[in-house]
């Protein structure tokens, strides 16, 4: 989220909002390429999260960065829909 208003608006998203999203969007178009929709990847597979350009801690499962970005995009689309701005990219 880029600002405080977006965070507040995201907190107001309901289950019905997500249902609207999935009723109007193809799930396959929103599947994560990094984890295949599992939601987790191994730290070794996310070099952008390593410190000092090398893996210096024990490998472990982490929340997939690709899924987090997809979720942010979905939230932005839902917020625009709720504001009546569906045609804005």
C-alpha cells in the first residue's frame, strides 16, 4: 500500500468484495508464477530478500513476495470498484 488512505480503505474490504472480484475475474489470470498459488516459497528462491546479496540465514519457508504483490493489486482493484472507478487502470 502506498499511503495511509489506501491502508484504511483496504481494512474496510469485506468478504463480499472478494466474492465480487472472483466473480468478475478469471482465477487463472491471478495465479502466482513464483509459487503456483501455494502462498509460500523457500527463502533460497527469493534472492531479493537476502541480506548483503547472499543467503546468510537458514533456508526456511517464507510468504511468497509474488503473492503479496498480487494481493495488493487485487485490493487496489476492489477499492477502485467500491469508489465507482472500475475503468481506471
